[in-house]
C-alpha cells in the first residue's frame, strides 16, 4: 500500500433512514501500453448527499458527520475504506429530533464489509444505504452509517522507453511528485540482469519540473521514460519514471 504525507483520513456518518449515500463511482482509465506499469493505490474520496455537516479542516484528519441531504464536495485520489460500520458510537452524532432514549446506546456496532468491496480503488462510488440490507444491531437505538476512508494521489510507473498517459477526464492534472531513475530493484525488472538493477539511489533532479511543465493544468498528458528527456542520473542502470498526481476541478471559465 502506498504511504505518503498527503494521505488524509476522513470519516463519514450517515443517518440510517435517509436512503442514499454517495461516493459516486468512476474507475481509473486503463492504459494498454505494455511498457507501462500502473500502480493504483486503492484510495480516494467521494461525495455523500446527506445533511448535518461538521467539517474540521484545520488538522490532518477530516471528520464529516452526515445525517440527511447536504451535498459534500468531492476531493481527489482513490478510495480506500478502512472502516465501515452501522450503529451508534457517539451520543452527539445524528441526534436532531431524536428522543433521549434512542441515542444513549453507544456500544452498537455492526461491520459493513460490502461498502469497502464496492468502493475500494474507485474515485467515487454510489450506493443506497437502504439497499445494503444491514440487520438491526441494537433495536430501539437511532443508528447511522460511519465510513472511514483514506485518500491518496494516483501513481503511474513507466518502464524505460515506455509511455504513460495521465488522464483526469473533465478535471485537470496537478503533478505532486516525479522521478526518473531507480529506487528499488524489483520495479520494471522483468528479464533484466541484476547488474543494471543494483543502483537504487538513482534520482534525476529535473524530473518534477519537466513533468509539471508538460502536464499541469491539462486534462490529459503523455509522459515518456527516457534519458533523452531527463538527465541520466545513473549511467548503466535501467531506469523508470514514477509520477504521482491529483485531479483538480477545472477552473471556472476554462
């Protein structure tokens, strides 16, 4: 699993009787180029149409407590659901209009694995909460769905002399990081002798600036892993191009 400092954790809680929750689903575009290895971390964000929103974006963790009909903005990346439960673990969440007796049981937890099965690896996914078929874990308690997921950027790995296309659809590309070189001995190593895979401290310092200039602000761009484009940081070593990027909303009017 890819780990990076841009990973953010989010929690979404959805009241049990409002019917529909959204993390609208759209899979990553595929690339058929045999020289291109796409590493797709199973993470992203999404969108719920629910109400009762609290959002704290001053810390590394965002907690969104959502009960009925408020549109939440989408973020970027790929979804990785780390926890999905149905029940009640807090007396303060999804309480509007509920009697005291219905919000006191905070030891009510039922795991919902179908949410991660449907959503992991997608940019957005959508499902109806009333169609999940969850049994009642605590009769008489007002319950909600609580989904915790993390969000990281997409990562593309292109073997030497290969091409990759970064595609954000209607959004635009923002390059986060890029390197032409080699940082391990296993990536893009099939059929190659160990002598040209041994140097794993190989970084081309101009990679990020070149890729960003080529791709930032575009809906799609094609990048090539070649020493004719980047400086050759380790002569005699088989290299590859790693690019991580976000898809950002297209600026209004463009």
